[in-house]
């Protein structure tokens, strides 16, 4: 990745410029941050249920703000987010607010469930995703985790290569892959002279497993960008929840008891107050300092305004170390198939 801290002891206060661009294989995005749309159309995150501020209109407003702000142009979705609703909402936003060619970089994902056993099943899934997104091609197409798959990583790598050659996708990635699976995919793609652009994994102050099991190190070795989903641990690192007010909905990832993470939240609050930032901005910036590209949520304009402010500055090395003292590793996950 191009976004590097030459001297981590310096306090970085520069605004985002072209020098902050990041490479995803053959793609280039404007900043070391993307927008994740896992929550769009998803009742577990309050869409259409307990959160009255989370509606189709609030999503359109958030997209419009991010697009006009101009610092972030990378949007990530998946066919299973909201059972296709996320792709539909993103596609409508792009059509209404970002019609100009090349103004957004769009990523989506293919879920290799057991009954999808042929290369053609990936092509059919992509065609359906493109229809929902109202696009002719997608910039980044990712295998959404091998946990369900009955076929090898090599099979899906070959299928991805065919889609690249046919012009339906520009770059390819994986998600929730461990070191071995990522290496195998990387090797298989090289047979087609196609780089593995990214590995999308859960990474936050409450899930540092990839930093300890060699996954981040291997990504750097192979030139694979790390897309960090749930950088705020499904809301637990926003500072608005507590033991008496836990997150609502079915938020299973990084599911530590709120009382257990209070020391970390206290440290986040301390740094946030000193920096005149918010708790989520500090937590997101920590992910950037670790060399990852956090995918932040924007369910409304207010959330978009706050999360974007995690860009344009850097925590000092001392602040990163201070936070590292309170980080956690979660247990083994079948879906994420990695180790502690």
C-alpha cells in the first residue's frame, strides 16, 4: 500500500491528498478508508426497526455527503447484505448522485455456498449483483469466505480470472481467508497474471487476531491490501454503549461483555479528549495506523460526517502503544477460520 508513515513518532496533521491514495491490485482509491454497507437493509443494525434515523432516505443523504466531500470513493457491499437490499440501495445512490464515470470504486462479494459448485455459478451471481447495482462491471469482486465452499480456492481463482478477462470485474479479492487460503489464491491467480488485490477480514481493537497469527504480515509480504470490516466492533467501540446499555440487534462479532472492554474505552476517551476527536475516530485511526483500510459505516449523514473525520491525521506511536495494551483477541471462528 502507498499509505505509509515515514516517522511514526511524528504527529500527522496533514489533510488527505493524492499522497494518501491506496492501491488495491490494479485499482487506486482516494484514501486509506472505505465505506462498508453491511448494515444497509439489515434489521440487525436497526434498518427499518429500532433505529428511526436509519432509513432509505438517511442512506441516500449519507451517500450524497460522502460523495460531495470527495475524500472517500471506495464502497463495499455483498450479495448477502440485506439479502440483496444493500446492493440495490448502493446502486440507486450511484445512479442518482454519482453518475459520472469513475467517481466511485465499487466492491461486492460472491458467497460460495455448498450448492454453488461450478464456475458458472459465480458468473450467474455476479450478473445478479450487477443488475442490483445497475452497473455493467464491478471494480473489485471478492470470494466472501471459504467456510461454506465445497470447491477449492483454486477453482474460484480460475473463475475470477475468467470474469476479469471478460471485462465484468477489474480486480479480485477474498474475504475471511487465513494465511494458507490466501497464499493458494494468490498463487492460482498468478497463473493468469492477475494480482490478488485484497483480503477483507474483521480487524479492530477488539479483534487483533490477524496481527498475531501472521495474516497481516503475509498480506504485506504478498502485496495484498487488508480491508478491515467492523473497525468499531459492531458499535462497541463508539463509546455510546455500556454494561447497562449494550448494543441492540444480533451483533455477534467481537461480542465481548461491555464491562470487560471498559478499560479500553477509557483509554479511547482519554486520547480522544486530548486530540479533540471522538472515540470512534480514534478507534478507526488506530486501524489505519496498523496499515489496514477500515470499512466504516454510514447509515446517516451524522455518522458519515463523524467517521470521515478519522482521516487526515495520525495517532502517535506512543498513543498506538497505549491502545495496544488493551486490545483483545477473539476466540476461533468457523466463519473466519483463523487461529489465535
